[in-house]
């Protein structure tokens, strides 16, 4: 991973009472159906939210063929380009590797990332998938804030196995009292995996606030609840689905955002 820019010095910073989190499947920087490359517009929209922590799925590390075909293609990996000067730390979990390049999950953070681990949760015979687990150095949080970015598979049996692995990480690798946020693309349109995470002690932001998980796909007319924000040992306030312009034209998924009270 490229060295991130020097992070903010938080040693003397006051402990924040809340964090704003954003999650989006970036669709590799293209609009739905890959009609247009819009990474610069996506960066401007993400910056406008001013989230403390951003969870990205389907973000490119590199892609030599796209780089030669599209003007404005950044020299840096997409996650570093999106982080720019606003998110001092970032972590990338490479999930899929192919001749032209690679893509995966990423976390951008305004707080230092103490450590991170990218877990391969792929199921044999299916697409490669990953779980990126970061520990953030947030003032006032002795055990850090755990941020887990996920992108689960398309088949239900595949997701069942992946959710079991996720619950194992939550039970074995996250201190019992530590704040934890799990966000990303769960591909759980039938909501059959949702009870599994509730059984692991997690709460979903939109389910808690509005009685159901948010509809996020397709972005222009969302009908399927693919994306989620789960949490433990924190409280979520004012969760939003970002469906208006420019978001409705920047990916095939609508992003989710919420404030997390620590």
C-alpha cells in the first residue's frame, strides 16, 4: 500500500462526541452500465458530505486499460485520489486481481488508522470478496473505533458463509465494549442475512430508525436494500439515503450516511 499522507495529530484533540460515516459502492468510478467515467465528480460529492469515515466498495487500485482510454484517469489509486487531502489515512483491501489491475474495499479516515487487516471471505467457485477491518485511533476510545468494510457475494449460500466469518471476527477480534461500525454492500436483497447480524449483537441504522433497511439499488429508483450500516456500542442518528443529484448519477448504488454518537 502507498504511504498515506501524514495523519492529523490527535494526541491533544478533544474526544469527539460523534462521527459521521458514509458508505458507497463506487462502481469503479463509472456510472451505471459503465457509460461514463465520473471519479472526479464522485470525489467532489464525497468531500461535500465531510464524513469522518468513508467505506468504499468496488474501488480500483489500478487498471491499465482504463487508464489508457479515459482522460482524467488519476495517477494514484482511486482510493488515494478520493482521500485527497481531506482524509489523512486510508486502507485498501485488494479483493480481485486480474491482468489489467485490481479492485477491492477501502476505508478513508480523518483519524489515524492504527492497523488494518483484509480478510479473504471468498467462497470457492464464486467471485472474490473481502472484509477490511480497520482500527481507528479516535480520542477518548481506549480500544479504538473498529470500522469494518464489507462486500458480500451474490448468492445466498455464499453470503451465509461470509456472514458467519464476519460474526466470528466481531466475536473474536473486536473487544466486547469497543465501538464498531460495519458498513458496505451486503447484497442481501431478501433480508435473510439481516437476522444473522442482529443475532451477533449488531443494530442496523435504518432498521432502528425507520423499521426497515434502506433501499439503495438501483440508485435512480432504489427498490432493493443492498447496502447497510450496522453498529455496536454506539448510537446512530439521522441516517440518510443519498438519492438526489448528484448521487443518483454517480454509481449504480445510492450511498448511505449517518451520524454515530460515541
